[in-house]
DNA sequence: GACCCCGAGTCTCGTGACGAAACGCACTCG
DNA sequence: CGAGTGCGTTTCGTCACGAGACTCGGGGTC
């Protein structure tokens, strides 16, 4: 499953998902961040098949989200490091982690915490307005077509345009059906 | 289910990806946010197969990330709305969008912009320290095992622990190999 | 040298998810 | 009555994945 081609899509999130949207890819980056940097460590930690892992690693390297570093010659052995480009996806993982902890919590409590290395505080990924600096909820955000999208497809049944107006207020709690 | 099983993983991001990690799922949520809320609109907008779309929608509804709303009786017709639970993944999409625009830009410029509905400013997803309030880069963050992970697997080759110490400084530019 | 161990992939094979496109259904409209 | 609409479902071939054996280069021990 999870091929990587999303056809003629113009939206940048589709292009991002063509690179990191395949099965295991994001989890591999998470593990690299956690310090699992060698092939067999990744296999053990993730439970991914060796063949799939090899494919993903070379794909990630091709796109320069990771780099291979020699850590031993005779037998040549490489470990994998996240590049800056790859590291910028950490926010995505952080948000996914928060979301998972919220709606599918582990019975014994959180499994991972992110900490600000400097001050030791907890780290969250927040939607932030670069103009007024406020932290926003999903309902405070409107999507606009950018320049590259002049006259392209827009929602047909425009009785509800872009946005989430049926959810009201920031960090809304409506229908917050937490479930096991 | 549906090939989305990430085995015995304890980490919450794996659990999150079991729900939204399948092909098309995140893009479906994006389109719902943009206002494509009916079946055929989604098919046209995404280019996804009808059968796959139907599977994804019912999976998303099962997990209460979306809800079906009757918009016409005789023939019963439903449209799909994002719930608050689903809307909280908007951050993930926002970050993915930014990342895609940065590293795989469309020749004609950005394709989507996110705007603060209140003040009109641009919206970004930022790692934020809840204690000191700073905005952080990936290299400023350390991952800690939480309570549910007492004595579980940690990186074996601990010569590099969790974190990204080989990238230095916030929002580092090292190796920022932008490429076509 | 004989033997086993290690880490990092590669190969083979069976299953199952996906893509394409036709089909079914319930209802409206002319 | 026949055509059109909106929403799925079915069928079928292909391709990606999971499981696990296998290869390869080299080290350690005796």
C-alpha cells in the first residue's frame, strides 16, 4: 500500500506527502531522531521489513532528508543522520505525537515527551499567527488559493467555503469524542 | 486495520499513523477543510478511486474524525464534515504544506496560504516551549521516554542519544540542500 | 584454515491493497 | 419512459508489502 504518486495535484501538501507519505517513512525519521541510526536498530525498533527499510532509506537519502555517514571501515558501515531538511518535519511528528496521546492514550500514561533542551519546558506544536502572534485553533484559520492557483478548482458546493465554521471558537471541544 | 498496522509500537505517533497514515487520508482531510465535502467533489479534486475513497471515509467516520451530515432526503445524500478531533490534525497539514512549499515549490509561487481569520495574518505551525514561550527549531528539542516506557527499548549505540546535536542552532541552515 | 559471529543489505514468494472502470441503486426531471 | 445525478460497490489485474531465508565482507578464536 501507500504508493507515493499523487498525480497532478498542485497543492504543496500533496508534494510533501509524495516524499514522506509512504508507510514507515515518518516513523523512520522519528527513530532517527530518537537515536536509532543503524540499520538493524531500525529493524528491531520499528518491526519493519529489511527490504522495505532499505527502500525507504535510499529514497530518503535521494531526497536528502537523511545522509549516510561512515562509522566504520573494513567492513564499510554507515549510519543515518537526519539533515536539516528532514529535521523540519519534526514538527509534524510532534503534532502527531500530541494528537495520538490525546485521543489514543497509552493506559500507563504518555510514552514520549518533548522537552526544550534549554529550559526543560514541554514542547508543543502550535498554529501561530505571524502577524498578531496569537496561538490559533483550527477554526480560526482560512485557506486561500495562492498565486499558482489562479482560476483553478475551488469547492463547488460553496455553501460552505474553506474553513471550519461549524466548529466554533479556538481549541473547540465540540464533539470531542475521546474514545479508546 | 487495512494494512495500517504498526505492530506492537508503544509510541503515540505510531498510533496516530495507524489512523491517518494511510494513503489519501490526510489529503481527504485537507479537502474537507477546503470545502470539498461531497463524494464526487472529493473524487474529482483528489483523483482518488471511488472504492478507496469510500473505504477511507468510513474509516475516518468510525474513528470520528469526520461525521456524515444529511443534506438532502429522497435520495438520501450526505456530506462529510471534519469533527474537532479531525480538525486538530490541521496543524499537521499546515506544517506539511509549509515544508512542501519550501523544498518543492511550485514554479508559479505558493499554491495555498493559511490566513488568520481574525487579523488576516499568515499562519504557521511552530514548535513552542510552553514554559518559556520561545519558538524552537528541531535541534532545540530532546525526546524523553514517558512513564509508559519504563525500561523499554532505547537507542543502543548511545554515542548519539535522542536529539539532533549534529545540527546546531535554531532553524539551522546546515546542509539545507534545496533541490528541484 | 575451520568455524562461527556480526551488521547490512538483497532475494523469493505469497497475500492483499490499490487503480481503472463498469455497474447498481434511488430518486428527479422533461 | 428514458436520461441524468449523486453515491457508492464490484470486478479484475498489478504492484507493494510482510516474512524470512540468503549473501557478502570482514572479525575473533582456536
